C-alpha cells in the first residue's frame, strides 16, 4: 500500500498518517520519509516486528538498528542517564541527521534492535511526516534505510517500492528526502565526540560545540586525513571552528588520533596496471596495458552498490582524470560493456558513455549528497555494466559522499598521477 501525501488535503493527509501509524502500532513494517533517506519502520519494543524488518531487507542480524523518536520524553525510557555533552548535542542537532549511541536502559527495546549490545542508537528525524507518524504510533520506531540490504539507500518512495514491494505493509510517500545521505552516527567517550559514520551533520558542525571530535578508523582513513588536513589548513583564518568557540579557553579541534593513517590499512585495488602519460600536444592521454575488468568486491564491502562494476578515479589534475576515464570507457565499450560515468556538472560534457549521470556542481556538494543514491540507481535502470566515477573533496558533507562512493565502488580506486 502506498499512502500518497503529495497534494493530499490536510484532512486526508492526517488520515493516511493515522492509518500508517496504526500499522506500526500493530507490529507491521511501514516505510516513511525522513530528512536523510526513507526508513523502514517497525515497533522497536516488539521482537516480532523488528524481525520482519530484517526479513524484508535481507539484512544480516548482527547489524543494529537506529531507534527513531518524536519527543525528548521518549528518550528517557530508552537510555540510561546521559551527560551534559549528550544533552547539548540533542539540543543543537535534534530534530536532525545526528544519531547518538547511548547506554541502553535494559529491556527498553527488543534485543534484536541493539544486536545484543548494551548501547542503543537514537535519533529524532527532522521531517514533519516522520515525526507525526512516530508520535501517532505511540512507539519508539526502529528504522534502517528502506532498501534491500546492499542496495543504494532510498531517497524517493519509488526506490522503496522497487526494492521492497510485497515485503512490507506499505510506504508513506512524502516526496524526495532532503539531505540524501544517512545521519551521522556518534558515540560519546567522556567529553569527546566519536564519529562512527559520517553523514548529514559534518565534522565542522560537531566541532562547533567545542568538544574534541574523533573519527572511527572504520571510516576510510585517507578520507578523514583529507578532511582533517583541510580543517587544519583553515584554522587561524576566518574559521568556523574558532569563530563559534565562545569561551577563549575552549579547545576546538578535529583530531584523527583514533585513525592510524597508514596506507597499508587501506584496501586499494587498482583495476589494472595503469600508465598515464602526457601526450606530445600537451593533452593527457591514458593507456592501459591490461584491459581486464576490476576484480569483484569482497562481500563485506557490497554496500550501496549498483549492479554493474563501479570504480573511482581520483587525481589532482581533473583533465587527466577525465582522459583516463574516457579511454577506459571506450575500451569497455569495445568489450561489449554497457558503460556509465558518474560525474559533476562541470565535467559532464567531457564524456561519451551509454549513461552519464551528474551529481550537481562540485561547488555545491550538498547536491551530490542529495542526488547520490538516485544516481547509483539510475545505472541499474539503464543496465550499465561498467561504471567509472569521479570523486569529490572529502570536505564537509563531501566526507559522507566519498564514504558512500568508496563503498559503492567496493573500495576500487584508481589514482591518476
Ligand atoms: O539517516 C539515517 O540514519 C537512516 C534513516 C532511516 O533514519 N537510517 C539508517 O539506518 O541509516 P541503518 O540501519 O541503515 O544504519 C544504522 C547505522 C549502522 O551503521 C549501525 O551499525 C549503526 O547505525 N548502529 C546502530 N546501533 C548502533 C549501536 N548500538 N552502536 C553502534 N552503532 C550502531
Ligand atoms: Mg542502510
């Protein structure tokens, strides 16, 4: 069942929300929009209801779920008393794309939600429909992204239908989501904010609170290094970090000290031996001694992935990157591949491929976040079998975009000198 809220009268809209909320209260699964991506919701207190989320998604059961709330009062039933920093984070970022991992009140939600951990992840989405639905259900709502496991997250109701039609009770269609990538997941280590997953709330935004911010090593260390370097570069200038620090003695810094930046840790699988050389006329051309397709990603990296083989191409010289990509796509085309390229508006007219998808302007990475998952799905719709993707700076929301792109590409990354 699809509850279309677009263009509905207020009374009708209220009726659809009540209907969907009743489904949730009865232990059924309902997909709904949030400001990040569509979630697949179920009553977090019911093990049976939560199990139907895992079943519908085909999700491994050792991956815990985020519990969504509509009011701060709901929180006290879910978690043990928390510190002042947690309080400030909620005041600052809720409702909004920040998920807090806090010590769970025993028995408050089904153990299937927390995957047996002693903590629970909680967030209050910044979306009117989501908040009304959760409130009307009268339950804390466990909700992972409403995609089949491994697929790009849904940013439109049609994406949910493509993946989950027939497997869930219904979808509340509230149009496109805003942010486009998932919430930032953080845990607190005393007065330190530790980022487990980059998302809609950026590292800079977190650092504005004045507490040290660290990033988990599970987040690709090269991305974090780039982000941290950028921020250090800026510090001392007209810096958002120092500007916002009210007390003079507050230390505001983004540290990467839990990330051991060691290139040996990073899995990089260049698809083939790569030779890129400047041609005589000053243009850059790429030649590849071995045109074999990239190796398949390991199963544990199969997240957000399009069905075709995707890889990222990165380099300081964007002309060289484009030349490499075009030469490689031409080869792929000759092998009979259906080719795709993921690019930015500024570079889009450089490419000849079966499917060219733009992520908006490189100057506006919020657009890239918004468009990313729909873009990845477009390759599947067009049947692309071989996809090259440009990268963007891992700065601000770009960190979340690059984190998802690296996963979608199964960690395959070519660096063009
Ligand atoms: O924006 C979002 O967060 C979306 C919308 C629907 O709210 N939800 C979402 O859920 O992205 P999901 O299940 O796709 O991602 C949940 C993330 C996973 O990375 C999971 O490992 C982490 O949160 N997580 C959940 N509970 C946790 C816990 N107790 N400790 C550490 N990480 C946890
Ligand atoms: Mg997900």
